[in-house]
């Protein structure tokens, strides 16, 4: 493969040129209007992370969503367990924090 010819084709190819960044980009690159930068294999701009999701950070985005889902699921499970214990009479909710501490100390 002739690398010199490849480079010349790449530089002169205006189809892969971002006029906003004024630079040559790879074929699957898109310019994000919110970040004002080009992102390779652009997926979307995440408003919660305030970052573009693309080729370099897609795995980290998937991990963040997975941990968020596990966190929400665990909180729902703990809440359901507390409500189950409350309605079966095993737990009494009090407004006074000292009463809670005394009840815990008496049980253990």
C-alpha cells in the first residue's frame, strides 16, 4: 500500500472535513453543537454527564448506566424490604432518633 497516495487522498477529501473545527476528520465523525468539537463515531450528547458519547468513552458510559441501574434497583429492594417488615409488625418507625438507638441497643 502506498502511504503517500493514501495521505494525499485523505487530505484532499473534502467530504471528511469539518468546516466548524476547520480540520480533517475520520469518516464516521460528527460535530457536536453543544460541546463544539468533533467526536469520532458520535452516538449522542449526554445531558447528565455533560459530555459527548462516542468511540473513546462509550464503555465508560455503559458502565455508568449499569451502576446507576444497580443502585436504583438496590434502593427499591431495600425500600420494599423495610415496608414488608413494617407491615408485618417487625419494625416500628419513630420520630425520635434516641428511641431508635435505644431499640437497636436493646435488640443486640
